[in-house]
C-alpha cells in the first residue's frame, strides 16, 4: 500500500503497454521520433494525436526543447516500445503552447493567432481546449510509441545542430559534392550544394567582426562557393541573380577575374551591352590569356546589337 502511494506521488509514472525490442543508451545530439497521444489524466478524450497530425514528433536531445519532460520520457524507453506516462501538472505548463505550434503547422500565416501577452490575456491561444488547460492545469497522460533512434553519428545534422567545426567540415563536403554534380552536368543538384555551403559560411561570418582576420579567412572560403553558385544560375539563365552574386564577390575581391567575366556574361544575357563590354574589357586587363575569348564575346555583342538595330528599323518602318 505504501509502495503504491509513493508511486502515485512520483512526478512521472510509467506503465508499459507494449515492450520494445532494443534499449539504446541515448546521448546528447541523438535524434528520436515518436508518435504520441495526449489526454488529461483519468479522461478518455484525446487532446492531441500525432498520427492525425500526419507525422511523428521529432526531438534532438540536449537542445533545450520547451517541454523538457518529453526528453526525460524517451530516455526511459526502448526502440518500438509503447508506454503510458502520467505527468504532474507542474511539468506540463508548456504543453498548450507546444500543442498550438503543432496544430498550426500547415496553416496560412494569417490563420494563426500570435501569442503575445496581451493576446493571450484577452483572446487565449486560439483553441478552446488548450485555453481551458492553460486556465486549469492538470496532470497529463502521454501514450508514447518510440519509432526511431538515430545517434549523432548516424544522421546528417541540420545547420542549427552543428558546432562551428562541423559547419566547416560540412562546407568542404558540400563543395566537393557540388563539384562532382557539376562535372556530371547535374547543375540543379550542384547549385543546391553550393547554396547550402554558402549559408553555412555566412553563419560563421556572423560571429566574427567584419574584415578581421577570421572574417577574411571565411570570406576567402565563401568567394569560390559564390562563384560556383553564380555559374549554375548563369546556366539556368537567371542573369540578374548572377550579377548580384558577382557583385558580392567583387566587393570582397575587386580584381576577381571569374566574377568580372561571369558578370559580363550575365549582363550580355540580360542585354545590358555597355556593362557587359566594360566587364569583359576589365577581365581582359587582369588576365591577358582571355584575349581570344573576350574578342569572341565582344564580337557576339556587336552582332546582336546589329541584329537588334535592324529589327528596330523594320519595326519603325511599319509604324509609318
């Protein structure tokens, strides 16, 4: 009797409904996925059901998830185990906000109700059952099915999970992968790799003071990635994006021949002939080996200009 009373006083009480098939010791950075149902303790009505939401819950341990009790719960479970956890109301205070976030996924921004202090006080969070749970906190029952465990070394981390060293390693890997895609003429996949790598470097640059040594080192890593990305956009015919990214490179390195040449090609494609000529000539001034190539490009611009002039004359004649 005393043991039962002590058990009922525990803040988290577990009842195994279906034992799992493997216990794996979880460590920080482990990614777990699980389905859940939520009820008030002793009440059969379901508040939330992840299967009806369309996807399992996903957590990365050690990343300070708002509902900390879920991190505690999954560390008590085996893979594929189903268990019911009854949790004291003091550990569930954040649940209505977690539930709202999950329910709002897929809604248009204008359909979501923001939860600033004034809105919360006057209008609630937009779901009557969650508003009632906020006003009258209660013990909750979570039925959890742990469906997936991935240790940190078993999956590719998302940006927000990475340390600075991991971001640098991922940048190098993405660049190499992008280069391989480019050689295979899989330009869309190459572009994605270069874009992701640029994003990682930019996150690191935000931590440094602009133009300090560390910042400059990162800028030197970013430059070829931006140029590769610009080349992919050039192939796709997105000329103004190419101009924008080459401008960024030239702000970092005004004598970058590749940036000048690719910007010239983009200006020609967007039919900005004056700017294209200027960039081709500037690129040639920095690299004499481009003499033949630049001559061909300038000749092509002249031919296109002549063709356009002819078309304009024909068009004007038709007007009179």
